[in-house]
C-alpha cells in the first residue's frame, strides 16, 4: 500500500485536477468552465453544490450568480451519470446521457416495479409535457396540473417525479430558471445523436481530465458503467497511464502539478474530489471519520480529510462550525478563516467561524 506521504502527494495532484488547488483566474474561467472541466458535478443539494462551483473561482461568485447561470442555461441541472442530480454543460449533456441513461433506467426499475410504474404511458405523457413547456419553463407542480387535466386525475408526487426523470433521461427536459424558491423545467432543443461506445469514451476522457490521476474503477463508479466498459473506454480515450505507489492511474497527459502545500478547503457535500470508488483507494484520514460529516461537508488539508464542517444560515450572518481531527496550526486556522470569508461572500452574509462538534447544519 502507498505510504502516507505518497497518498498526500496523490491527493495534492487531485486537488489541482478538480480545481481546488491554485484557484482559477485570468483565463476566462467562469461557472460553465468549472462544470466543463469536471465533466459533471453532483448537485442534489442545490445550495451546497452551488458553493462547490463558486469556490473553484477566485472572482467572487455568489449563490445568485450560480442561479443566473442556471437561468441562462449555460449550466444545466439534470439526472445524469447516476440516479441523482448533476450540473452539466449543454455540450456535454448528450454524450454523458447516452453513455449512462440505460444503466440509470435499470437502477430505477427496483423502485418502479413494486409501484406498478407504467412505462407504456411515457410517450403520451412526455408529449403533454413537451407541449406545455413549449410556452416556457414550468415548475413541477404546474406540470403536474397539466398532466392531471390531460389524464382526468392527478399523479402522486412520486409518479410525477419518475415521469420527469425519464423526460430528462430522454433529453426532453432539463432545469430552467428558479421561480422564487421553486425550480422549473425547460424544454431542450433537439440533441446530437451519439453512438454509445463513443459516448463512453467521451465520458472517460471527461472524468479523467477533471479528476485524474484516477483508476478505471473510478470511471466506472462515476459513470454507472461496468468495469469492463470503463476499462475499454479509458483505453480508447487517448489518456496516459501512470504507475504510482503500486496503483495504476490515468491522467490527461502528465500528472497535474500538486496543489500548494497547506491547501485547506471547506468542501461542498458530495464534492467531486471524493466522487470515486473508494474500494482499493488508500485511506484519506488518520482516524475513523464520523459519518455525519459526509452530510454537512468535509474539511480537507492537502486533500486529506481533516474534519467536518457545518453552517447555519441566518438573516444577516452564517455561523460556520468546524470539527477537526487534530489541533490546527496557526497557518491551517488562518486558511480556514479565509475559506469562511469566501463562503460568507458566496452567501452574501457575514461569517463567523468557531470550533465545536458538528451536528445539524444547513446543506441544501
């Protein structure tokens, strides 16, 4: 197994790959560029995942700025890769969906069969949805009302959600602008048709470019592919193989330059740094990690798990609590204060930072 120093070096390289090392500046980087660089970004927690995008840019980006990108359609939020929400750019949507939708549909069957979900009704229902959205974005509640009128009775919330998820997988709809606190759906333009094998190669290249050095198994996990399909896609993607510390890893050329020593980040929930297959990957924390940290956010130092954090949003302030595995050095604490200040700017709230046990906090 790799030594601790070897693992830290790998993680510092991965920090750079996922955009959390030396922050992007001066090259026209913006929110779509962040998403494009990662291929896709897990996004079921809207507030936290928006912070995950914003924190990868040096220029101040607020939650409202992320919502503007979603409203303009330069970043879309949809179900792709796995049966969960992701941010994706319009140009990557069709290949990533082509590569992953078949297995996502199969994963959904385990919940659909017991509930008697009728796939034969989808073409008609999707036709009703498309006609309704031709007039502009609608909330899920508004779409439900249109379907209820067409069918003579309402769909329950679960069935309506499945209908819309299948519409996403069919590249019919994706996210639209927020309406107050309610998200909407927008009708997508006709998408380019992709061959499934070519789409898997595109997926493998996108993942490794934005996450490498990584293993073929990580590509399989991220894209809901079989390990055989992932290995074949990686082999055909024009990537570079590296043997590092007993691991076979892939990168888009040379290994990324490591993030500066002492890089500290307050990560979003399900951040892309940790969107990989942990089986066979070296341990990233010296101590056993409380599971509650996974659902509020992780503190990382040089890409290694150093604690958890939670935040409580108030009218004018945001209270940030960090729970750390070790006593922080003065440099680490100063970096945590800088991260807290950046998070406060993202929320447009005055931040306070303290140490303590992480319990409940705002994540979504």
